[in-house]
């Protein structure tokens, strides 16, 4: 895959994709490039205003795009269920689910269902969404893929199975790293289950390296820390690669040839560059940990995956 870029995304005509957090950054670029290659793309976004603005922008950039907006708030399992139900009423199958949306290093907060915000949005929301859309993904097989966006920051720590919601102590960056580890453990366990069921659906993961998006300054904006927000914006401008470049590992995982179950892609240099197979911490490949996280996630979300997955 040396030098692989968006021009290498194969034809996606006849395929349907859902991209979470598609109103900006990595998600928007991924949605745009999939639409440019002919996919029917659903922008799944929390903010209706930003989602509709992204829809208009994408249609202007890709006039022939088959694209739609549907509201999805991953911090509210009720919203996740409503999205999945609405999607199922409109579409019989789903070829590609890109679990991209996320929050980073926020002050302590809770989702509508009482989960710590980073764990709730980054992992549990996507766990529930994937499970609820699994009937459509299985209907689209062979060739269906589930791509979950993690981060190099997963190296900050393994999940704490005894304190998933950080109730015994909260350090925002450690909590973020653990939520990104959860993304990789989820992919690992999902890939194992799909293989065991004989399914051709592929679960893979990606990370963008250091890309210029709105994600980094989220916590600073929430707390009104304007100097920190300006510093992070400067880092985006001077050091980071573009969102378009940061989206390439996600696009490769979603469309690249021969992507194997549980593969993990990132930039060649770790923080920037063309997509390649990425290093990952050994704890993200622990079967027992993956099974334990899966069981806890089913209990917390009340979402059980259908047979065949």
C-alpha cells in the first residue's frame, strides 16, 4: 500500500455506508470520498444543524453524490436505537459502517444513560450501534466491513474492567486512552466472533495519527480555556497533517484490498504519512479481556448481537 491515497479508493457503486461524526474532520472526508466513488452515504451526526450543513457542503463538492443526513447522538442510547430503527426502515442492507465519531480529553461528564462520557461515546455508543445494525451488515455480506476509529493514544492504558466508568478516579487523558483501547478490544472480539460464525463481514480498525480536526480542542472549549484552545489550534496548523490525509487509514480499512479481520491501520510515520499496518499494544489482542469487555458492554447497553455475529 505504499503511496496509497484517496485516488486509489475503488468504485463503491451499489454500496451503502454509514459514517458517524461525518459533519467534520476525518468523518466528513471519509464520507465525501466514499460518495465520490459512488457509495450511497448516510451522514450520522449529533447536531442537526452541522449535519445538514455538511450535507449541503458535500453535495456542492460532489454534485452527483447519493448522500443523506440522519441524526445520531452516541451519548444517548435512545438516539442510537432510533437511528438503527430508522435506518432499517429505509435500507435492507449496509455494506460499510465507519465508527468514527468521538470525544477527547473532556472534563468528567456522563452520558444520558449515566456512563462516563468518553467511554460512553467512544465505545459503548458504537458497540450498541454496530449490534443494532448487524442484521443489515449480515444481509450485505460478502464484502461488508465495520471500521472503528481508534487512536495511538490507546497506548496510555488498558481498560480497567473494575472501573469502566472511571468512578474511582478520573484522569481525562487516561480515560481517553482506555476508551481507544476499548475500540481495539471491541474490534478484536467482534472479528473473532464473526470468524467463529463463518461470516464474511470484516471488522477492522484505523487511527489518523495527528490530523488537524476539531477533536483536539474539545475539552478546552468545554471548559472555556481559550489559551489552551488557541495553542491546540496552532499545533493543528503547524504540526498536524490535514484531515484529508488523516482520513486515509480509515478509507484504506474501509475499501483497501485484502483487509483482514482485526487489522489496524495508521500513518506510515505514526503521526503522519500514507496508511500502513499500525503497531498496537499487546493488551488490545487479549482474548480474555475482549470477552470480558464484550459481556460488560452487552449488560450496560442491553444490546445483544444476533446469531451469525
